[in-house]
C-alpha cells in the first residue's frame, strides 16, 4: 500500500510510531521500522548525549528509515539539532513551536521535515515554511494537545481541504478501524502513540503499560487546558489537578509547579500511579494487550484490510 | 444501501437528522424523510401543544417514516409522551436521562426507541433496558455533550465492541468523508446535526445559519464543562462564560443563571450574536453553504460513494 507519505519516507506501510517521552527510545523505534512502519526516537525526554546514544543504537538495530521527534521550544534545541544532523538522520518531526524556526538547517542537511499541528492555521503555516507533510493531532491524543480541542474527525478533513502537502492523522488511532477512518477522511498515513506505548519494546514501566491495557473509554482527562493541555490517565494526582483547576482556575506558574516536577517521568518511566502523569490517549480503551511492535503493525494492517473489505461490500 | 438501522426505521439511506432545539420542526424533519433519510422533530424547545402541531404537520408533509427526540429530564415529559403516542409516531429518540424511565410506554405503543449516549456504560444500560439502537455522540458535537469528553473516533469502536444492538454515530459528521469514517468504525448510520441546521428548511434564524457557514475549525467552544457541557460558537457571551469558568470555576446555580435565560432561543432562533448561545459542532468548519435538506442527503451520499471508491482502490 503506497501513499505520498510512504513514498516520502520510503516505508512499506503507512503507520508511523509517535515520538513519546520515556517510551520511544531506540528499541521501539527500530522495532517499528523493522516491521515496515516508521519508528521515531522521541527526544522530548532526552538531553543531547542520550539522544546521540539512542540514534546510534537505532541505526545499528535497523537498516530501514527512521526518524526523530523534537520539541522546538527546548532550551538546548541547538545541541539536539547538531546531534541529529551529525548522525545523518533524514526524517525529522517537529512540534511545540514555530515550524519555520530551524527548518533551514534541516533542509540544508537533506532532511524530510514534518510538523505536528492541531488546527488549520498551523497546517497552512507549516506548508508555507516548506514542511513536507503535517501530522495533524486531535483532541483525543495522549500527552500535549492543542488549545482549541479540535478532534481528529473534525481536524483531518478540514486540513486536507486546506493544504496540498500530505496529512498524517494522529490522535485516537489504535487499530485497523480507526486507521481506516483516518484514511476515509483523506489522511495518507497514521501516527500511533498509545498503542505503541503498550508494546514489549516500549521503554515505559510495566505498571504504566498495564494501566493502558486496563483503561476504559472515559478514563483519561485533559488538564492545564487553557495553558498547555495534557491528556493523561485519571489518577490521584491528575484528579487533584483537575479539581484545583475547575474550582480555582489555573495559572502558568501553578502549572509549572505541578507539571514540571518530573511528573511524566514519575508516571510513565517509574510507574508511579499515585503521583505521576501517565500520559495516554482516549484510544487506550481500544488497547487490550501488551504485544510486540511488529505485532501491532501487522495486526493493524490486517484489521485495516478486513474493515476496508467489509466497507466496500456494504 | 441497507444496514440494521435502515431496516429498523425502514428508510432508504442511513442518514438521520438530529433533533435540535429551535432548528428541527416539521419543515426540516419532513424534508429529510422525503429525501430518504430519517427526519426528527426536536421536542427540546417545544411544549406539548406545539409538539402536537409539529407532529401533525410532519405527518401531512411526508408519507415516509419520521421520529421525535425528547429530553427525558423535562418536567412535562408525561404530556410529551402522551402527544407522541396519540399521534402514532413510531420512532423515538430519548436523551438526557435514564433510558429505562419511560421505555415501557413507548414499547407498549409499538415504538422503536433509540437512546443517545456518550460512553460505553450508558450504551450497555440502554441495551439492557431494551433500546433498539444507540446514537453515540462524541465530544465534537454541538449543543449538549457528555461529561467525559470522548470523541466520536474513540467512542464508536468502543461501543460497537461492547453492545449487540446497532450503533448510530453522531458528532462531527457533516459530509461523505466523515460519514464514511463513521462506517469504518462500525457505525450503521450517522446522525447529522450542524449540517442540517444550515439548510433552507431549518427553522433557525438566517444569521445563525450564516454563522455556521462562516465558522472555521477552532471557532466553537465547550462551556459549563463539569456540569452540563454545551458546545457553541465562540461569541461575546460564550467567551464571557468561558472566562468566568476558567478563572473562578462554575457552579450549577451560576450555570442556570447564565444558560437558562433563553440563551439558545436568543442565539439560534433570534440570531442574536452578542448575547445568545449559537449551538453548533466542530463540523461547522465543513459547512460552506445553505442548501436544501434533500441536497444535503444527496450530496453526502454522493461524497460517501466517491470516498468509498477511492478508499477501496488505494
């Protein structure tokens, strides 16, 4: 199955693994790329030395294309960029910042650049500055999230209508049916987070992986919603944040006090249910087992094909 | 095209027009039914005398099946039920309340009963008490909305997996692509609100209809979110509510003060942009014209078929 996105990355199947803090190191990224999808090393929780190590290990573990995701707002962004270019990584996903900010360096190094967006305006901006594609992420996605709360179902067709570059759908995609829905909307690939977070190769804590498996449809909540929204599992810490937010409101300063104290590490990497932020999307309700990344890719493609067949003969 | 839902209602196409306050009277409902879909008279903004008049007029204007939507929490629910049964209306959509509350009366009168749900638990409950189908409505929908904020993309497959009765997808569906996405997720019909609100037969004010046409992807907001969430166009009144809510929190009493003062009537029926609540979904960004209800049905089916064809040959 080929689309403009599989051509762009030179991959076999239009499934991209999302860069996720404390989850997507070299093990997960190389496993996804070896299975024919696009694996992505998530630099969000890595300093430049650690990123270097992960990129080198990914290179050794796969001969297939892989990428890296970097939040543009990072203070040490220059160091991260130097590592990426020095390691000859050719696929870069940028998020959390102006897409034009460092694009020239990447383009000069021959990289394909994809920006993560959450509304039409950001998608148009990404196209204007020369991005090769956009990853459009809906409200149901885990982790950091757009302020306007536009869902994947609403977001994808509106962005597809607005831009000429290919659109990768993100948020809520965890099986073949949700993948097929994204394609029905005009997406040319899907970016999958939560489903890959609960794989054998995910570097997250086993307790966190099991919490994804156990989560039901209404078990995630969005907090810090007017500042820098974060979707995570409803747990004692997140419920406390939500209570404070709805009763008293939330300021950026107070958010920094609450969120920035290693909460993601605590929840995802240390498996601390009470005090951490266990970021995951609403699609956690569709995840029922911890399997290998290759099994995720193969199962999604099989489900996609059978759902597509069913749809075409209705 | 037949599904369990088209069989259940004896309709030609699996498109159901949502019951909408100040929008879906006899004109819209009969136009949708005459076009082969299922028109629904929305009783939410009608007292029993007015409902009687609208049901009689719908009966005169179409020989096709049509339905009625009633909020179960209404104080005068007994009067509304008497009118519905006396008029021999055979399709009833219930919302905002326990689905078992009045189901026996409807079942004894030979009605098909569909309950509107926003999570898996509610869907299971509706099935248990004997509903014939559920309409599962996601976070992107206009008007009243579920507390858990589950999006259509996440909600539909999880409900399809949980229940045996057919699932009607609602929220975010305004064209053939979004309809196709709902079917990819396992829905057997779609319920469409905002797209039908901007039709010639909609009883809403012209200013409101034009505001739907003008709305872009991020132009709706959800307010009263921890009490009784409402999605509407961002306007001076809703922005004031949102500001108060995020800075000071919101109580049920304060919501009643703000919301209950005829705000929906003001926004939708009187076209008051400054002071009303102009309820609409995120799919307003996909609505670009005011056309007839029949044109909506025909266009959606044409788009659905061409999107399905494209998907099957990818």
